C-alpha cells in the first residue's frame, strides 16, 4: 500500500504558542487529505478535509481560525494549531486519499501526539 | 446518512480461541466498509475492506469479515487469537458522495490473555 508520513511524531509546546504538523504522501499524489483528532480511548473524529489548491472544508464545531490547514501541493498538507491550549492536547492523524485505482483508498499517517503545557 | 455501530466496547478472549468483533452499519447506498486496527500510540492499519465484490472478505493476519446485507452487519472474525492481536479495532463506512469521507465506529478494544 501507499505510504503517508507525519512530522513530528511528538511535540510538546507551551500554552499560547503555535504548532505545525506536516502530512506527506510519499509515493502518490493526493488531491484530498483528511485531518482527524483522537482523544484518549476514543474514536477518530474528522476535523477537516484538505483539498490541494483550495480552502479546507471544516466539520461542524471545528474552529477554522484555530486549526489552520494548508494543502499547498499534491503531496503535502499542514495543520497549524494556533495559540494552543492544554485542551488541544490530543493525537492528530492525517490520511491521504489515493485515487489511482478503481476504488479510492485512504492511507493513514502514524499520527502526531501534541501535548500543550 | 451513513453510520456504523460497534456493539462491544471491549472484548476479552484467551490466546488460541476465536475472535468476534461486531459491527452493524446503516447506509442508504451499497456501502464500502472497512476494518482498521490501531495498536497503542500507533497509527491505523487497514485489516480488510468490502467494496461490493465478494461478501466474505479476507484480510491480513488471519482476519476476515462477512458482509450480510439482510442483517446490515460486517462482523470481524479470526479463528485463533494471538497475543499480538490485542489492540483497538475500528469498523468504518465510507460515504459514497462528496469527498468520500470515512465515518468511524466507536471502536472495540480486544484484550487477549495467555
């Protein structure tokens, strides 16, 4: 299967600072990428859909000014958590949609653990 | 709207015994269904998928699932559990419109005892 990477894998930041997380599709181009958030012992919650060359589509209840998404190329999407607070601490997972086959497939990155102190 | 319901939050089995993780779906269309596994502090790994071909789907690590339209179910099974199977399992349905978003179930934690 295709490979999706995320960087960093772990980040600790102070309250009030901003953090950028990168999601890259390594061996395919992805017009569409997705950002999820996962709290401990809970399921994945879709935050937003990232489209190359256009604005991201946010799910209801997700603050677009707090979670900035930029999909600047067909292999890179970034999520910036602005003015992070402790309640933003979570596991952030991205996926990239591979449209090459008969059926599209989503491949997931390994996740980024964000801790805000 | 499409959704999945995982009936058990936790399932405990002994090593070597069968595994059954239950999932029911709701969909207006013929659904695409997936099972993913997540080991602690790790990303998601695709176990298997159903996309309207054979109703019995075989996946990795000895897992399989059967799509039963009459029961709106897509239960995950494995004949013999290994200690390494202990993880969180998610049943997922893919929306067939728009961005083809994935809708996740709440997850089932599989515990395997020696």
